[in-house]
C-alpha cells in the first residue's frame, strides 16, 4: 500500500517534469529513463541471479549503434522498429556470449563479461569504415508512432514527445520485469543466487537459468541503449567502454540491488549528482567519487536499503 | 531393488575413502548408515546420489546407471537428498523455498511470464509440505532467521517437496537437541508415508535414533562395510557398536 503510494507520487512527478522543471533538468531525465531500462535488466542478473557483469555496456553499445545504423544507413526511422531491432540484435549477440560466461561465477564471470565488452569496444574503434571509429556515428531523429516530427525544434522534440515516449518504454519495461521477477522463473533465479548447489538438488538446472537471465538482461540493455542514442545525438565507442559498464554496476549498488526499484533510484541519483557536482566544483571526478564511496560505505544496502523494508518481494 | 551400489571404490588422490562397497536398498526400507568420523559415509552418499563419480564400480537407480549423473537429472528421476551441512536459501522465506521446490517438481521454473502468486498448484503444494513439517506458522520467516533445528527441517522439507521416490539424508538431525531429533524423525516418517516415499537412506550418529527408526543398518569403517544388518542384530553386537560409535563427536555442523 505504502509502496503503491510512493510509486504513484513518483510517476506523477515524472509525468509533470516537462511542465514544471527547467528544460535542462527535463533533458537530464532522458538518460535517466534509458539507464532505468538498462538497469532493470542488469539487476535481474545482479540482484536476482547473483552475477555481476562488468560488460553490459557492450549491449548498450549494440542498441545505440543499431539506432545509428538504422536511422542512417538503412533510413529506418520508426522508433518502434529501432527498439525492436535493438532487442533482437542484443539477444542474438548475448546468446553465445552468455553461453560462454555463465559457466563461470563471481570474479571470473565478471572478468569474462569485461573481456567481451573490450572486444566489442575495440571492434567499434578499429572498424572505422563501418562504425566511424572514435568519431562515432550520428543518429537521425526517429519517428514516434509513425509521426515524423522533423519540423519541431530539437529541444522541444526531446522534452516533449520523446520524453513521454521514453517514459512509456520505461513503464512497460518495469511492468514486464515485475512480471518476470514474480514468476516461478524469477523464484528459481533467486534460489540460484542464494545457493546454487542446493538449487541443483531441487532439479533446477543452474546454467540454463543463468543463461536466460543474461539474455533477458542484454535485451534490456539493448533497448536502453537504443533509447539513449537519440538524446546523445552521436553514438561513439565510449558507450561500450568498460568504465561505462562500471557506472552501471555503481548505479545499481547506489540504489540498492536488493530491491526491485533500487537500481532506478540509483540511476536517478547518479545522473543528477554527477551533473550537480560537475557544475559546482573543478575536480568533480574526485568529489563525485568521494561522495559515492561514502554512500556505499554508510549505506551498504544502497539508498533504498536505508528504509526499513517490509518484505516487498514476499508480499507482492 | 530401487537403488544399488556395486563394488564402488572411491579414491581422493592416493587416499581410499571407500573400498569395494556393495549395497542395495529396496522399496519400503529405512536404512541408516553409521560409522565413525571419516568412515566414508558422506562419500558413499555422494556416490549414491550421482554427485561424485566412483573410481570404480557402478550405481544404479531404478535399473538405470546413474554413475556421476549429477544432481539435476537425479532430482528429475525421483531422487532427493540433503547435505550434512545445512543448505538453505538465506534470503528466501520458508514459503518461497518450498514453492521453488514445488515449481521445480512441476517443471514450471521456465515459466518466465507466469504469475507465481496465481499458480494454485505451486501454492498448495508448498502449503501442504509446510503443514506436514510444522513450518506453516513460520512460512513468512526468512530462512536465515530460523533457528538451527528449523533450518534443518526446511532443508529436508524442500527435498520432500520434490515428492521423490527415494530420499538420502546426510545427518538430518546433526546440531539439533536430542528432544528435537526425535521430533524431526517422527515428522520425517510421517511425511514419508504421506507423499508415498519408497525408501529413506540416512546417515546418523545418534544410536537411539538409528535403533529406533531404521529397518536396516549399514556400518562403515575406514571405507568398508563392516556390517549390514537389522537393528536387533547390531544392538546385540557390542564390539561392532563400540567400533562404529567409538570416536563419537558432540554436536557438530
Ligand atoms: N574431497 C575430498 N578430498 C580429499 N579427501 C576427502 C574428500 N572428501 C572426503 N575426504 C576424506 O575421505 C574420508 C571420508 O570422508 P567422509 O566425508 O565420507 O566421512 P564421513 O563418514 O561422512 O565423516 P563425518 O562423520 O565426519 O561426516 C575422510 O578421511 C575425509 O577426510
Ligand atoms: Mg559426513
């Protein structure tokens, strides 16, 4: 009940942002929503399956470059098609990558995902004829629901239709993920997170579940990446760089991986805090790093871990 | 014969943990494996449940070679087990733990978009086992917050939730007070009847429990079968009892 109330208020606030907030802050919401989608997926792997990936920027990159290729090379401008294609591309790449990675756990899993991420980063950088190398590729403005909004000023487009489009995508992503984590499948993932050996004695085939969770998380990252491409305007290899993957893990930790909405809170705080610190202090990376470190030390369960938690998962 | 080990030998490097063990279990039997620390009881259980591969010899379950087959396939074939060290899912509730077992049994774990709450079969199955094991009052408690005895009980209950044909328990009552031991054993026997379990094999140190509940006792010593007999026969053989209970340890993991 209380949770529903908080959610309703949060949703109302997000809906109202373009009307009440300065344009600058409205535009900051776009990466928040894109990362929100990514992190929902990442946390299926992290919080629910117990696997920490340091390579998910790979799938963000895939999604973003899919958007660039489709709108540029292939003249496909419908965002629905772009998101769907990004999801498929991410899934197709994730299937073999996951099959390889999920045979390992803990740090070995993390390192393998990191390695795959680096391979992809290098690919983007070196095959510049295809990818534009470190200059990247421009992303043409997508059509929304079949409507070409090319005449709109860019800011208006992003803060209006694109904003609400992103919001709907985020809400759908939340709804689907909610369904997934509250399914028998989601429960099996949690058994694997808690005790894989015991899960196996129950007949739960651990690698298969890890693989599926990985592929789902990659699809989310691909869709989030495609959503991120338009406000970014130009996609480049740093999207797929490992520090980007690290930020994803950090946002998740910051908000709290133990709760469903934790990663969303983490993404929000991360993005706005980074922006704020950048604008007020010169050595912003130093200060930002220190703030984040302090948050993790004093709130090891993440920001949502600070609130006394009734058994959200159980009650749901 | 539902489960059968033939001439199994197990080496860990140079060390021979089991030597030429032959053992058969028939439907309807409650078999206790006894022996001093390090006798090879857990090793034998690991071989019988296909978790470890014997260095030589075969293990057959329902006339099927299950040598080194692994726990997942075995669970699906109808064999469940628990480990000597209690195995729980710390952050799951009692109910979730049992639901996971029931979902696995019903092969519904791959239903990605189905509602767990809306699945009556899973819910009822879990409730039934919780009631059987006296855990219904605690079904909302997190497994890690349970007292040791209840953790053991939950571990065993989740194995029962698979409705296996045979169950192998490695010291199901270790680390539990004597009064609780009898209670747990009584629950076990009752649950076995309810779900139509065909056989129970347990490793147990407490001789009162062993004599009180088993149909048959297998005594291991330094990796070899010292005796395979009824409780009455074992009880009569004081030398044997001394040998297998010799270095008894206190409450342990
Ligand atoms: N993985 C292993 N590697 C090497 N030696 C092992 C391994 N597992 C067991 N052993 C050794 O094999 C012997 C039998 O071990 P096992 O665990 O089967 O004994 P047990 O009868 O279950 O003893 P306890 O009553 O202490 O549980 C012991 O000497 C043990 O040290
Ligand atoms: Mg043992």
